[in-house]
């Protein structure tokens, strides 16, 4: 290890929900770390004695050895020798185009569009020579192999501009992409990662995670923006007649599926929707039920005032509202033939716990102590918790909602609860949104439902809705689609956030934007990727109350 090290002069810092991220603006490396390690990096500043600094931080990271951190940071050029020419070191690397670029080609020029997180949309114009260099970035040649074909200053200047966290269009790799082509899972994660979070300065407070008990009531202010930009739901993407649903909407397909099973009574149908988003599912469920000759009494329980206002504007007198928390709202018992809950149980309160809290050893096998489980949540007694990881989340709020749904259903009534999750995988915390959200353990929800005397089974949402799996959907991230939307707006095309197939996208931009000159557009099997979602990972708990 060098006797003296300094901090690279090409680092950018970001923070999100209590976590800190470092982005190396020369290579595209992306690292998550704690704020105290960020402070240690800053301590190297313009060059310090390596051993003295390691000794100073010894014991400040708990049991972790600061020397190990310094080794990792040095290997990623975060810490370098004081006299090292950081730019000269780039020539040994292979430039690989990043995964989520948006660009438009016009003759011999390329324009890149970026819209990372909440940053303003930017355009980066490449001249003909820079465009030729861009085209030469095949992911196979090292920069040193290209230096004899292009002006060196222009080549290295373009690389620095494209790798920088403001653009993120390029990554530098020690190995060519062909090394990972057959096994992309072995590729370093930073090659496909992006940084959409707000910038942060070391040694300043880290923005904490938003509290879920206030997020929906205080943070959501723009209802349309919530679903068009902040978060994506499957029902929102499929709110228009969609080829994957035989030109039906999500709400239409849901009614058709339940009616085919005899789960919807004739005559008047009493429906309760818990958390109705912008009201599109309600609109289409009501319309489909009426089209079959039924009458509809539709009630919505909504926590977010901004969303309730949007629903009322869309639905008018077709529904009535109970505004408040579904876990405490006064909802009449036995009053509903159908209860719908789309993609909201992951937002409900949950408890992060240790195996010890429920009577298990930290490692190994064993049986949870029912007395300790009951003390946490009486409803959890119905669940098999013996395989809990360390630590784990227990979805106590989701359990309570399932139990309340059982009380709200009329005899013979059916409930459909959908969310991102798995039949047996324990909940994992997602932090890519502006609020924390858990994946759902549907096996637990099923056990709770059965414990409440409901008949319950788990289905894939795409099977429940009879999604055409042969269709291909546009794959995006939130920032990628925002940039694509800005590009479209530049030629007077409104690009609403829906689940685009190639045909839907071509129809939307027809006559104004040639998609052959636009990239990077990726289409994948619709069950594997649709916009920012993975549809096959969405499950449905279908529960029926015995007559």
C-alpha cells in the first residue's frame, strides 16, 4: 500500500433514504456506503499518511478494519497516489455504453438526452467526429487501441463527458464486454447501474427515509405526477386498451376473469377498493359491470387526499369515499361482494425483527415460540415463521388488512389483493422510490386469510388477467422514460406513461419521430419487463368468504 494517498478529484456524492452513494466520474464506479466511510474518504483530501489515517479510523467502524476499506477504495481509484495522473490511467480501459441511454440520430450527429432523478432534462450534442467516436465504442477496444484513429484530446474529453454522473452514458471497464456476453450476471454491477438520487455533500446530514405514516397524507401533492413519474403500477400501465389484454384495460380484464369464475353476483354488485390510485381501475370495473347488465355500488377507501381528489374528479357520482387509513377506517362489516386492493399492501406498516424476537436462534433451524409470535401479532400465529432470515420484516399491517377484508366481505364475496412479491420469499425493502416499500410474502397472506376462515389461493397477476405472454414490452427506468418523454415532446409528441409495446409506441409517435433513429429502445417479453416493472413478479391473493 502506498505510503501516502489522496482522494480522487473526480468523485460525486449522492444520498437517498439514509444511504450514501459515491459515483466515480472517470470510470462510472458506483458504491453504496455509510456516511462515516464517506468522511474517511474526504479525510484523504490532497494527500495524507496512509498508515496514520488508517490508525486514526481504527475502531470507528465497529469491528470492520479500515485497512480493508482503504484497499477496496484504492483498487477503484477512489484513493490514488498524490502524483498520479488520473486521466492518463484511463487509456487502459474499455469504454462500454451504459444501459439506459436515450439518444436521437440526425444524419451524422447524435443528441443524447438525460433526465436523472429530479434533475432538469439535458441535451448533449455530439458533432460529427464525436458521433463517429460514439459509434466506435463497441465495448471491445481499449481506449489506447483507439488513440491512433481519433484526436486524443477529443477522444478522452468525450469519454470524460459521457462517463460523468451528469450524463452516465458510458462506463469504463477493465475487461471487454465479450467477457460477460454469455454470462451477463458475472458483469460488475456498476456497468448496468445508474445514479438518479439527489446530490449530497460529505459531513452534512443524510436525508432520512420518509415515514410511511405521513407519506400518503403529506408527501403526495400531485396525483398525476405520482403515477406518471414517481412510481409505476401495473394497473396504471394497463389503464388503456392493451394488446396484451386482447385490447382490454386492467379493470376490464379483472372483471372478466372474476365473472368467468362465478365470483361476481348478478344484479347489484357492492365493490370496495382499497387505495384506488387515480381511479382508472374503478372507472373500468364500474363500466364493465354495467356493460353486463349489473348495477354497481362502488366505495373507495383512500388515505392520500390528493389521490382522493383525483378519483372524485374522474368518477364523480359513480363512487363514494371513506377517506382515511384502511387499518382504522370505519367500514361496514359483511357489506361487499368484491374487495379490490391493487399494489398497496407493500406500503403498509411492517416490523423489522430479529429471529430471537420470536424465539428462534440467530442461525440454524428451530420452531418459533407461539407466545412470542402472538405478542408481536396475534394474526402471525397462522404463519410459518420458522425459516425467517436474520433480520426479517413481518408484514403486520398487511396481515391486519387481510383480516379486515375478511370482515368486510359478504358471505360468498371475493377479494383480490395484488402486489409485487413471492409465494415464499421473505419481504425485501425497496429503496428506489421516494418512500420505502416492501415486497410481499404471499404465503403469509394466504395463511392469515385461511386463519380468518377464508378460502384463499395465490396466482400470478398475469395469469389472472390472461396476459398474452407473446407480446413484447418497452423496458425503461423512471429516468430513462423521463428522458424519452422529453425527446418526444421536443417534436410535439405527448408520450403518456403506459405499457408500451413496439406497435403502441410506433402508433403514438407516427409521423413525427422515426424510432429507427432513436435509442436506446429495448423490448423484452412482457412478462419479464414492462416499463420499469417485472410483471411476472406480481402476485394476487384471491380470497373467498364461504357462503
